C-alpha cells in the first residue's frame, strides 16, 4: 500500500509548487499518467488524502487544488459515485462546522477548508465538467471571482454516497487517520529560532517520506475503537493426565497343544465336510459323519463350517446340515447361521431343513415368519410357470405341516397366507391350505370379521 | 530316510487340499515329549525334539508352528522378527490369511491367531490385535466353557494305543485348550483396556468370571484341581476389575475392589499403584504420593515396564493436581529421561544381536514416549509455556488423534502463544504501542498513533501445517467438536415423547480420550463448553464474525455453563454483533450489570468442594488450574463496560462512550489496558479536543512529544495556522 521512494518523488514532482502554479490541469494529468498506472491509483489516492489532511505538507493552495484534481482525474472514466474518493469531495464541499476556538476544537482528520473559487471548480468538476476547465491552471482557478456565479448541484452524488455508506457496517466507518500533527511549540533546533511556523523543505520532505513510504507506513494504518477481547480460561478437567500402572500380566505366545494329536477322525471328518460342501455324500459317508458328530459334541466347531458355507451344505446334504445346525444351537453364532438360512435361495432342500428344524427345536418365531414371507414372495415373483407351480405346492405343504404341528400361530400370518392361497387358488394344494385356514378360522371365534365374510 | 522322502513327495502332492499323513506312534511320542519339555521350560531340549519332529513331518503346520514357538522361547523372546516370519510361513502352510481375521474358520488355527494377536499387542497395534481376538473369541468361547467331559471323548476315541500316554495327552490337552481360552480372554480384556473401552472390558471380565474361569465346577472328577486354578486366577481378575472401574471412574465399586485386593496382596506393586491411582482420582494426593513412595522401585517389572518412568510420571500427575506445575514438569522431564535411558539400554543390548528388533518381545512396546509427551505438554501449558507445550502436544496428537480434549489443548496452546494472558494488555510494551513514535520536527512534527493491538497477520502457508497460529487453532477446534458425540441440544429436538430415554443414553456413552481415561457425560458437556468458547474466540481473532456469532450463540445455549463462560459468551457475541452491524443488540449484551458471576467452575462442583472442605486433604484438589484474569467481578464488569464504550463509539455516540469509558477506567484496575488509552485518544481526537488529547499524550507517552499543553492557553492567537501562514 505504501509508495516506493521513486513513486513518491514522481508524485511530489507532479504536485510541486512550481508545476501546479504554471501548468494546466490537462498537462498535470498527462504527467501524472506518465508516472502511474491504474493499479497504483488507489494507493496514490490514499497518499494524496493523507497529504491533504496535513496543512503543512501541501502548503500552497495550488498544490491542494491540484491534489484534489488528481483524485478526480484518476477515476475520471468511472461514474463519479464509483470513485473511491468521492467521499473526500463531499467532505471538502461540506466541511465539518469548525468551532471558532481552534485550540479547543481541532479536527486532525478533517481536510482544511477551501476557497469559494475552489469550491466552484470542484463542484463543476464532479457534476458537469467542460473541456475548457482542464485548459486552465490551478492558479487561474484560484484567482477566479466566483461570487456572482451559481454553484453546481452535487446533491445527487451526496445522495448516492449516503446510500452506499448506509449499507456498510458502522465499524468500517469508524476509523480515523493515525497521523496526528503535533507542531513543536518551541524551536527544536537553532535553525528554527525566530522562524516559528516556517516551512522547512528538507524536513517537510523527510516527514512526507516517513509517512508515505516504507514498511508499515502510517498511511496504511488507521485507528478505530477496539474491544478488549478476553482469551478463554484453560479448560478444567478433573482427570486428564495419563497415569501409569504396571501391568501385572505376562502375555506370551502359546504352544499349539493339538500338534500331532489331532484325531484321525477329525481329519477324516474335515475331508468329508469339504466334500459335503461340493456335492452329495454317499449314504455311508453321511452316516460316518453323523456318527462322529454324535460322539463328540464339540467336534462341530472343528469341522470348518462357517455361515457363508451353509447354503452349499444345505443344497448338497440337507440331512447333514440339519444335524450340524442342531448341534450348533448352543453356539453364539447360531443367529448368523439362521440369517443365512432365511436369506438363501428358496428350494426344496432349504425348506426341508427349516421344516426339520422346526420340529426338532423351538426356533425364534421371527425367523419362521421371515422365512415364510421369503417363500411367498419367491413364489409370487418367479417367472417360470412350471417351477412356480412346484414351489407353490411345496410352500403349501410346508405351511400345512407347520400349522398342523402347531409350530406357528395362524393368527400371526393369517392375512398374508390367505392372500397367497387366493392368488394361487388354481393349485390344488393352495385350495387345501385355504380350507385348512377356514376350518381353523371358524373354530376360532375371535377371528377378524373381514376374513370371516370371505 | 527313504521312507521319509517318499512321504515328503506324497505330502507335497496332497498339500493343496489333501489331509496330512497319518501321525505315527513315534511321532506322537516325540510330540508329547516336546510338549512336556516345553512345559518344564526346557526349551533347548524341546527345540531339538522339534527338529527331529519337523524332519519327519515337514508339511505339518502345527509342527512348524510349535518349532517356531520353541525357538522363540529358547531365544529369550529376542527374535521377534524371525518368529513373525515363521508364523507367516505357518500361515501359508495352513492356508490361513492372518491379516484377515474374517478368514478364521477353523478353531484348529486359533493358536496361530492368538499368537499373532500377542505379537500385535506387544507391537502396540491394539486395534489389529483386538480384531483378531474378537473373532477368535467366538470360536474359543464354547471350548473354554464346557469343554471338559466332551472333548475328552474325542481323544479317547482317537488315541487308541498306549493307554498311559493317552491319559497324559488327554488330561493335559483339555487343560491346555482351556488355558488358551483363558489366555485369550485375558488378552482380550487387556486389549479392551488398552483401547480405553472399560465397559467392554468389564463385560468380558464378568463373562469370563462366570464361564471360562469356573469351568471346573461342572466337571465332577476334576473339581479340586479346577477350583485351585480358579483361585489362582482370582487376584488377576480382581486386578482387571479394578482397572476397569478406575477407567470408568466408578469410585464406589472401585473402593470395594481395592479393599479386597489390599487385604490379599498388599505388597504387590501393581496393586499399590492402582490404590495410589484410586486415591489420586479421589483427590487424596498426599496419600497417593505416600503409596507411590512405599514401593521399592526396581528398574523393570517382569512385563518389561520401566518403573522409574511410571513413578516419576505419576508423581508429575499428582503435582499437577496440586497446582505445583513446575514441580510437575520436573517429574515429567525426569520420567522422560528415564524412558530415554531405558530405550537406550535396550538398543545397546540389541546391537549384540544381528536382529533389528533384538529387544525382548516385552520391551518392544515399552517406551511410553507419547504418553509422556502428552502429560508434559499439558503440564507445560499450565506452566504458561505455550510454545514448548505446543511442540509436545503436536507430536502426541499424531498418536492420540481421537482425543477431543487433546485437540482443545493444542488450540489453547495456539491461543496462549498469541496472547499469554488477559493482563497482557496492561503491560508497558503494549501501552507503548498506543503511540508508535513521531516524525519530522518543527511545524512538520507528526505523531504516529498505533493502529491498535489487533494483529491481522495471516499466517504464512496453509493452516494444515501445524504452527501456533489461530488458523491452526481453528482446525484443532473443528476436530475437537467433531470428535464429541452430537450435541444433545440439537439432537434432542426430534423425539419429544421419549425425552427420558434420550437423556439416559448419552449418560452411558464414554467418549475416548486416549491416553487418559475416557470422558463421562458431564466431562463431555463441560468440554463442549470450553471448545465452543475457544472456537468463538479464535473465530473472532480470524475476523470470521459469522462463525464467532454462531459459536457464541451455541455456547450460551449449553445447559451447564460456568459463570466465566457465560460472561465470555456475552462478550464474544457482542463483538461479533458489532462487526456485523447489530450494535443495538450488542449494547444490551454488554450491560455491565448483567455480569454477576465469573467463577471458573460449575456451581455444583463448588458445593461439592465446600462439602469436602471439612476433609483436610480435600482442599488440595481445588485450584490446579491456570490463573485467569479478570479475577474479580469488579474488573470483569469494568471490561464489559469498556466494550460497551467501544460499541457506543463505533455507533458515533461519543458522549455515552466517553461516560462509560470514564466509569470503567476507574474500576478496571491499574495499570490500565492499552485499549483504554486508544479509546480515550480516539474520542478526544474525533471530536476535535486536540488539547485534551495532548494532555493525555504528554502525561502517559511523554517521550514522543516535547509539547506541553497548558490548558488555559489557546494556541490560536499565538501561532498562525500553517496554511494561512503560507497563503
């Protein structure tokens, strides 16, 4: 944001007392654009504003006028309300009412008032500029007698700016330049003796340089009211640090005690099982397998069966599957096996397994219901007519067996099964099942009226 | 030998799926001999037996496995790398994918998995070990519980010859199978504890107590023997229970458990440390310290842990809670050194071995480096040393990244690094920033007022690279918030009917905070408040006012706020509102009369403390926190009033601003914060009271200006204004 020393020199050359007195605004603009490009304009403008705020830094009226002109010139191509320094113009045209006693009331941030001629020029500039204006020199403008001339109306600009400003938060409008003039009331060096208030060009140049150039130049800064922002206290925790307790345990590797003692039966069984996953076993093999399982309850955990392999076993050797599942009933994995069984493709074998399981042990009723709805939906969705008929018959027989054996309560599945029977009423077994349902229904007075009316 | 070779060939053929060759009687004999040597801890002879056996059965994975085990024992557990290699070879032979615990299908392979889990445990890969054991447990569980009397049958059936031999194998095997189940259960509990899941650990202990360790009672003929075993396990179970209870912080049950432990094995180091831990948690720090001192600190425990590290670390913890932060830091540093030394010793020992991990299995995971860094970091933070604390914690967080509180601590380090404490504003160097200096001389003399204390220097680079900046703090706090369970305030809105159940469930959840104990619901709530307060603060520092407002609103909605947090919430909210041009709201919030409480703890805690105040020892427990200012209500009110003045000033209400500023400056305490001088100068200058400003400047910053103002003198008549002078 700050200017480089070279840029500052260029700016000051444009704004020098000589140049501003002799050259026309047009040529001032030309030399300014010679030094600065559009990208520089904002920082140059900010510097110009700071110079304007300090009476001693642009002491001569022509300089001041030229500086104001440059603020305009930089953004001439844009609408005037879009000029970032438009507020400066409004500020200059409507200076804060200064108190008479300057000592008590001294606005360091205000731009000193300008003469009527300058006012006239500025208001014309921002409302309706003419070409002749730019041909004049600042000196000519200052010497103009404007007492008879009418001021230009700038209220449009003021309104636009006021509107734009109202959209900005108050905080962004609260800043103040941080450079405060503090004239020495007493001479600070021998040179100054007897010359109070006299401009010293060297000191002036130095001051301008230190204000406008360098790292963190004051021109970049401003001052605004600031909150005291308290950092929060450190979090208070009762038990945060890591306390260390010795571990009184020795976790070491273990010896495999089953080395060379694994039974021949175990090995044989395993071999049989891996066969059983792939194809039907002979009756003899099946018997051998079941015998071994019979002998050792825990052997079932050693035969290499997992839930994922269950469907293969069911399809190939349903009898073995039933036996194995019965032995796994105590295992904590049995629910996994059940869920695999419920979700596997419906078939004669899977149905047989479920049927046998239902008669042998008490299965969770959700499991049976899930299986039944699975069967029913399989029947309904199957495309092959022949296969469908076959499956429907199977399901009907299965359901009849379940109902006759009182494994399921008809009430729980009544509606679903009834709908199923009606849908497949063309099949004899379905009609039979329907009749069975009806007979149970009439025997049970508590049934739903809708079912009774059918 | 020719015979063997033929067998080898056939073995190779069968290896794909065919079973192994039949076990011959001589092999069986060898195997049982090897096992008995192993049990007798004669690993040398065991190894040589295993060599013989493997020559006969080169494809038997179990033989290969046991050979590896025997050699590992023989080496004194120094050859961990080799053992792991052997283990993976065994896995290949047995067609087992050890990295995938899902592949565990056969209980026959359980020993392999168990050993893998043991190694992982010592390598401190707890999660991986836990995965294996969780799965393994499903298979082992039925074996452990009621195996007696059933498994025996299979052996009786299979081992037909040599009755005497069979009997040995038989009974021993059952015992061993069960021993494996027990070992696995123990390791599982340990792993649950290592991964800070005390409830699961406790569940497992209870379960094991009922099944695995009382197995013998079902078996009639072995009752005596089994009961003895059970008795032998009892103290260990009790130790586990105590550790679970300590971790869950259920002090009442813990007290009972410890009492029984102390009555039976009062000389056990582990027990004494647990008791000390218990007293420490209860706030009896002196007692805890005494307990620690009563143990003779031999250097290493059997499990390979370095006692001096633990001793010093725990002393550090105690001193931390006694608010003796520098003493605490001293002990942590000492623990750190001990840890470094211990590692160095081991490494030196390792050099003699060709192996990379020539340390014993137990000592591989011995280093407590990161736990110590964690403790040290928190301790240093409380010493007010933000940067060293940051360096410690930023390393620790790479290991304990699931700890929300640790992320908050990191953010606190960043906050402290940028603002040591709230009295910083009063320091001379801050006050000197009010006026930066002067330029020029004579008529051109200018004062440069400071731009303010706010520093808007965005950190170079990305905030993802850890540095003690507010940007990084914001990231940390985001992590911390994400690690907390969902805010019950926002979650509760959906089910209105069963609000009771909703309220109950979060109570049950423990939030992990490794390496510390998991957080209970109340701790989570208070942590959330602290995180929200810090988040709002950091967002303000980053000029993210929308987010700051959001966090502050969220903070004020929390059901249990400390006085200080409510106060801060109002301040933060007001500042964000001013920035977002809602000054009227902010002015209401900043009413100093609203500040009624700035205590740092919840009122409930206070009453508890008061209660325990009668207990002479309990008074130690309070005030281990870092001092925070404002310390008293008057100053807190004054700060709120100063901010009120600022809000008025921003709105252009300079009279009100001046009045509030004056009132607050008389109560805020001296030296005044730098911001007050700023505001005073601002108000004077903006209204053109240039001379008044000069008086303030000359009085407080006299070094920047030679110009004294006599209030009665008006400068106007004497000195012409520069512009008029020239024109």
